[in-house]
């Protein structure tokens, strides 16, 4: 298979590969999906050949994203995504909890959406500063 990419497209593809592998493997510890690691390595190995030597580092014959690559903003993009997902999930979980406590149907999507929006408004104003966990 041959795919022709501009340098800009190749650079964007590296970001997509890195982000995808991060999502799949970053929390797996030793139980990583090696085929994704290998695919990432294969693409980062192409950096030096394509004028992007600063984006890759090599160790014992393997190719990894360089510190310059990892410090270049990719983790900020991942963190923005993680924050958005965190607040979306938290809002939905809290809204569903409230509905259960009030014996409301979990199938009432209008009620669920309204409650989620209320929580999201709160999080946008105050983050988690006003979230309290009470001991029973």
C-alpha cells in the first residue's frame, strides 16, 4: 500500500496515532496492546527520513516519540479531551443518581438532559470546588 502525504498531513497523522495509542494503552500498565505500540513506532521511524528528526528518538533499535514531541502540546490536547470527558461523565452519573433517588424514569431523556445541563453549568462556573462527598 502506498499513501502520499504532505509533511503537514504526515505530522497530523503522527498526532492521531499518538493520541489513539495513548487512549488505548496509557492506563493498561504491562497489559498493553503491542500491535498499536508497534504501529506507532513504525510511523515515528519515518520521521527522520522525512525531515522531522526532532520528533523521534531511538533506543536499542526502536523508535519513540521524542521529548520535544511529547512536550510540544500533544499532552495538553489529550488533557483537554480528558477534562471534557470527565465532566460529561460526572454530569451524567450525578443526574442519573438524582433521578434514581427521586424514583424518576431513567428513560426520560429530557429530564436527564436538563439535569446534566444543570451540572455542566455548575462545573463551568466552579469546576469541582463545590462537589462534596459525605460519609454515611
